């Protein structure tokens, strides 16, 4: 049904996070959450969207440069040595604290929780250990995620280069954009919300995140994600700030309420250009997390295939 076209009250947002939870929906497969919506049939249908072979990455470069958005920069250093008979070898080390506002990464379902508990009603004190988590972990998706990707282009819809802090993206607005683009959303889709982060940063000293106030998605988007049975949310801007609802997490609450995977800090400007050039906003999408047993997430390089 169409979403309410008003800014929700705190009681309504609380209800979205409490009364519409997917806890227990997938039984003994619950640790994988809404990725269960991506059935073999869904994957095969997504593969048929790859008709030209054009690929577009939605990943930012490995974030080694410190900034306001990147207070814990990634490590990358090189090592080389000679080999017999005039040869040689180069090797390098990568190290990254990927959660935050700089690295393109996917959040596992054990990543966040609120006072009501973790995904599927689990208790943090029973799930989170120093050697890794025990439920809702990134290795649950180690076979890869392949589904239909849908890009919702907010700047194109608004006729403005980027989303501003005083006008966050609303749930009913995403519904309107899908209709404009000729998209009929289906369970298991990966919804990619482009908000113009690069254009915003260009006009604001190169900075988008890491500040008390930032543009992004409003808590009303929770209703959109739940209503359309989204499996993955991929976004360039994240939850708008400040937090007006006194919640531990707003749109990030889709992780522990609905079991939805979130790909944070995606680079979506090139994909938006490609969609405009191709004249379509749906494509095959692949996301392949690292197979880290008990991990809370992983750096990823989402690839759209037209």
C-alpha cells in the first residue's frame, strides 16, 4: 500500500522498529536475515538484466588519507624483494577499520542494536565476543549477494545537485522516484539511494560526514524498506543528523528490526550517470563480502552490470 505522506511522529517511528520487525520470519535461516528474500529464481531473473556487459563499480577508493570523515585511515604499505635469476616480487599489506563514513562496506546483522536487542531478538552480551560474533555475522553471506539492483536518483527527482540537511530523503519520496523511473519494486531487491554526496562535498570543503549535522535519509524511509521487502540498502549518504527521535539508530535500525544488509558510503555518482545513459534504473548487482567468521561486516566493491 502507498506510504503515509507525512513526517512520522516518534510513536510511529518506534512502531516501525518494534511492531513491524522481521524477528523469527526465517526460522533456522534467520542469521542471514533479509538476504533470504533473494531466491534462486530472483538471482536468475537478475542475471537476465545483464544484457550489454557494461559494469560500474559503486566503491570508493581504499581510504588511506586522514580527514574529518576518515579519523581512522586505512593502512597500505609495500614490500619488495629480489628473486633468483634477476626476478623480484612486490607485496603489500592492507589494514582497515572499515565501519564509519569513509570506506564502502557492508554491515552484518550483528553490527548494531537498540535497547530491545539485536537482530532476531538476540542479546548482545550472548552474541558479541572478543573472538567474533555468534549470530547475524558476515560469513552468512560468504556465497555472495546477487540480485536486482535498483537506483533511486534523488537529485534527478528534485532537480537539485544534492540532498540538504534541512530536506532529508523521505520514504514516500523514494516511492515517487521508483514510479518516475518506471520501476516496480519486488521482494529481494537491492535498493540503491543516490543523494549526491560528491556534489555536496564539493561545495562544503570536501566534507559530507563526521559532523553533528549531515544530510541523508529520514527515519520515514524505514517504512519504505519494510513495505517493499528490500534485502539490501546501498546508499552514499546515510541517516540524516541530528537524530530527532532520540533513538539509538534511525535508518540503521533496519539492520536489527528487518534483517536488511546495509552498504554504507557507496560511490553512486558514476552509477547514476550510467543509468541515465542506459535509459534504465535496474541492473544485475553483485556484492561479495570477505569470508570472515564472526565478522560484523566487510569492505566491499558492489558491481552493477547492465
